[in-house]
C-alpha cells in the first residue's frame, strides 16, 4: 500500500450548492482555497452566543487518474470529518459516513476517469441520530484531520473494516514470556498466498511465523519479554505482516504494540504488571484558538509534553476518538488511556446504531494501543433520567459489543453527579467513575471524599473512580477566594483540597481532572469571557500554566521544582498577605527582599507563608537546589483589573446591597434555608424559578435537556442565588432581567441572618 497525503489545495465553500454529474460543483457558489486540516468554526465556535455555523459545507479537489489505477485500487482515507460526510466522484455518490472523530475510507476505483472532481459534503448540523448533539463543547465542522490517497493491490490487507489497520496483536503474559496472537484481515485472495508475521524489537526479529492467507492467524512467543510498564518503561514491539503471492509481495503492514497485564481491584485500584499503580491524571479536549480541532503534529506533541511535565500517568481522552498520532504518543510516553465514544448527555432513541458503529470504529482502530485499558461507553448520559429502558438496553448492547470485540480490556462509564449510586445502568460496565463538581457547582469540597467513602461502603465490589472534577479560573485574583469567583486562587485551593481527598484513597482506581486545557464551548457565558470553559490547568493557548498545574506537579512529578503561586496577583491591599508555595521537595524556605522569613516542611507538598506587605517586595522560594521568584506590591485600593468583569445584562458587585446581618443574592441557598423566613423565601423563589424553565413530559422541570431532579436541587443548595440565576440563563432557561435580580436581592435584604 502507498499512502499519499492529500491535504493541499482544496476548494471550500459554505454556500449551498448541488452536486451533479452534469457540471462541476465549482461552477456554483464562492470558493476559497484551503489546506487541510481545516474547520469553518475556528472563530465563531469560540466567541460565545451558541450561534456558530452548523450546517453543510463543501470541499472540492481535482484528481488525475493515478498511473497505477489499471492494476491497483484507489481509496480516499479521511482521518476525521465532523460530523457526517458524503463523498462524490464526478457527481456520483461514493460513500456516506456518520461520526465525526474516526477514520473511514472509500474505494473510488470504479468511479474514476482520466480527470476527476472529488467533492466532499461535510455536515455538522443538529440531528437526532448522530452523537454528540448536546454537550459542553463546540462541535467543530470540517475536514479537520488528514485526508490521504491510498493505492493498493486488489489482493491486500483489508481497508474496509471500520477503518482499522488490517492486522492486530494480542499479547498474553505467561511467566517471563509473552504469547502474541497475530491476526490479519485480507481480501482478494485467490489461494496459495502466504502471510509472514514478524515480531521486532528495535532492529532485531524476536519471533516469526508464516501461515496461509486463508487462515491468517499465528501465535508467536517472545521469550524474556520486555514489558510495557507505563511511564516507568513504555517499551514497544512492532508486528510486521507481509502478504505474498506467486508474483511476490502484495501488501505490507506494521503496527506497534506493548506487552502488559493489568486489572482493576475494588480495594487496591489499578494494578499494572502485578504492582499497584494509582492512576492520577487529566482529561483532554484537543481544540485550540482559531483552529479548533484542526491540529498538526506539533500541537499534539506540545499537549503530551505538558501532561507529562505535570507528572500525570493517565489521560481520559474525552469525549470522542482522538487523533491516531496522539494515541501513538500515549503509547510512547507510557500514559494509561481511557478511550470513549461521544455517547453523551442526552440519550437519543434514534442514535443507537450510531453508538454501535462509533464503538466498532473506536475499538477496531485502537485495538493495538497498549496505553488503552478501558473503553468508555458513555458520559453523563442520564441527564434526562436514569431509568430509561432504551438507554439501559443501549448500554448493555455496547458493553457486550466491547467484550466481544476485545476480551483484553474493561468497560467503564462516566456518571453524572446527580445519578443515584443505586441506578441500574451502573451495574452494566466492569468499572465506573463519577463526575463530581462539589465545591464548584454547588456543595463544598469536603463532599467529594464523603461520596466515595459512602459508595465504597455500600458497593465494595464495584471499582469506583473520579472521571471529572474541576473549577474555572481566569486571570482574576483575590486574597479571599470563594466558590464561584473564577479566580486563580480559588481554583488552586479547590485542587489542593481535592488532591488531598482523592489521592489518599487507594480504592479510587483513577482520577481525571476536568480539564488539562481550557477549551471552547460556544454556549457558555461564564467568568467574563464567553464561549469558553476555563476549567483547564493550562490556558487555551497553552502559554500559561495556572497555579493548580503546579499543585499536581508537586504530588505527581519526580522532577525537583518549586513554584510560588499568585505571580499574576501583584497588587495587594492587606498589610500581611498569604503566599502559597508548591514543591515536591520536603522543605521550602521563603525570602522577602533577601531576608529569610523561615522554612516550612509539608507532607502534602503545599507550603503557606504569611508575608509582610509593604512597598514592593521580591519574593524568593528555595527548595533544595530549586529556586522561584515573584513580586508583590502594597496598594491602598483593590486593583479592579483583578476582579471578574461580567458581560451582558448582569449585576456588578457594587450594585448589590449587602446590609450587615441580612442576606443578599451573594449568599448560598443552604445558608438562607437555615432560617424559617429564609425557607419561605426559597420555596417562593424555587416556584418562580421553575416557571422560567421548560417542563419535561413527566412534569419535572428541565433546562436545555437537564432534568431538575431532587439530587440536582440538593447540589444547587451550595450555589449563591446570584450564581444560580446566571447559570440558569447560560443553560437555556428564560433570561432573568437585571431588575428582577435586584428585586430578589431586595427581598433577601429583609431576611435577618440567624
């Protein structure tokens, strides 16, 4: 097989055109030349308003008949087209594909002429049968990964089975050796063809076998096997397969694989090659400013380098199939991977077949990656209710399918926080994880550890993990961080607390921070910058590592370092200010203008100092051979550049009356309900809130498809009234005017705190 990159020189239009055999598509509409990867939502999908273009756009390119076409077959290979696509050759339909994140191919041989026009209609419009349709990220349209031209013999390794590589390696550890089952998928054989499988370690062949192509499997033994041992030693082998006939070599393929064993124990967590190996890491969205998901190799490499610098040993690749190059990097770097399909948020009865096809593509295309240990069936799919029989059946089908296709890995789901731990669908996969945001979306940070203790006590035989947790931070700052303030300081505090709770419970099989990087969610209007989710430990442009990044580095990385928090928070009004330092060294000494103010030790890797604040001060932290510096400056008035600037018809902080001893919209619902008069207010307030929402078929209040269950209301008790109102508008409820919010505040101002 010859693979030729076909990214250059496409014509693109958003105009509505028709495809016909009678005339060129380029005779209609206005076209611009683009190179792939490409998306049409690089700007409008990131600026807020939930108004980015979702529809059909067209890509066209000319193709001269390849010289080899008479003897060979010609394929187009699409590594990603979001979310549905139709391919036309000279106006004739050649293929249709649903699913925006996987590789797929189309044989165009029979449609080719001497000069050919290839047209691809790519569609990311809403529908009720292709996932995802409701999720907290932008669904970028486009040919956003490589397109390749493949030239192959008619007798070859298969290209048509769910986009897979045509060969698989299934290693099984047996003592100090490994038995590798090699399997090939072939097409066009006439009889007499042979396949030679070779296992190579570097330049050396360590095992080899030749079989008839009609029975294309072999078992090869690797004596004294070198294990793939995650970040400690991510050793990879190569399986080569050569298909030969009377006329010589017909096709060749090679894949890399690793030999490892693992299991997930409900008490001991993740166990790799017989040793406990707690999985502590992050989730990753792939998009970037202006280019969306249209990444190049350097972008993927930068992401993996930042993740490994932090010390993470696992990645949840959410919420869809990622680029094959990134899975390769995970194999090479030794990161343990959770791979999933975008069966997310809202179950669609018409989408079952799409979940099945996307799962088949995910497993077929990624089977050989040793980094992957679990297949994710769904994410937060019970937003609309957990007792839907069709939803439960869909999960049973997917779970059975995953085990049939791959008996070597486990299945999992990411469960929305409000889902009951007794829900039937939690019993389907091998292991589960929960998405909890206690301390950000309601509740407080202490509720996280309590939840896992409760779950583990009730269901001690179900391995439980934390698949999402996090909070948002922009370049806002304060010395008194509070839940919902979007400051870098609150995010750092939040993650300090979560690290201490999650990392000290060995039964939690994996933890994945949401998210490693800020990412675009065009429907969002939070934190003073619309269109973005700012829960990342690193900014969207990958240029700034937030303080919370270093909190994890202190716990997870072996590379000695020290980091002073709050470098962007220079101007401070207090006479004595708190300076937080993170380090993986046992002791930190802090200097202010060259004078030591003392040393501190911490088993938790977090060091806190009270620092006099007068004039401008140079702060220096020393931990062993490591150094870090920052500057603070005494000011008389708080620097308003550090306070969140909200946009639109919102209430600014200085407009909210907060009489001493009385409630305001800045108080939590739970605090207000601690008084009898407050309970009456909340009952009236809740009734008014429900009237602003769309009602579901069963009478439960619903906002943008999210049912207002008892569990959700309980979690919301941790919200301030102001934040609850702002989030309701973001989620799609009827807007509450500024005047209405101020009236609610006036009512609260009449209720005395106990």
